[in-house]
């Protein structure tokens, strides 16, 4: 079982050299949930999730979601994308409808945990 970090926008994975890669097999294994969460929070500027991944059967389960607090990197090719994101964040889009079938996320000191996280954690330990 691997503990990996996934960018929620691009669906890419954080590698050992700090780049975002397409393949889960190339993702950095953090071995534990909280170190993965804190590393992603402190070293990225993106919305991310910490995922449990089993390479033998390709099983994935999202455990914790969060947003990085590091300064965003802006490149020339990404400048237009960043501008569109900023415009979208400031109310230039329609309000989203809530999907009642989605699990409710709870925020505890900035960490978003899915409903029933404590029960799932007990099964993992």
C-alpha cells in the first residue's frame, strides 16, 4: 500500500523530485497519511488529496483533502490559466448546486476529512 498525493485539478501525482507526474507508479510514497498531508500543504499551492494506492490491484481511496499554502508558481505559458482561475474565484460563475449523494467534508484546523473518517481509520489500523 502506498500513500501518495494527487492534484485535484490536473489529477496528477507528486513524484519524489517534486514534479507532478501522470502515473501513480512514479508517485512518491509517503508511507503515512499525516506526513503526506503536511508536506503537500506546506510545499504546494494547489488543491490536493492524499490517496491510499495499492499497486497490486490498482485500488485507490481518497483519505484527506486540502489546499497548499506555498506561493503559486506562475510561468509564461500558465499566466492565462492563472488569470482565468482568479476571475472564477471572484464570483464570475454560477453558484454550484450541492450534490446530496456526495459525502460531507468536515474541516478541522484546515484539514478536510470525509464523513466517517474515524471509522475508516480504525479499519486501517
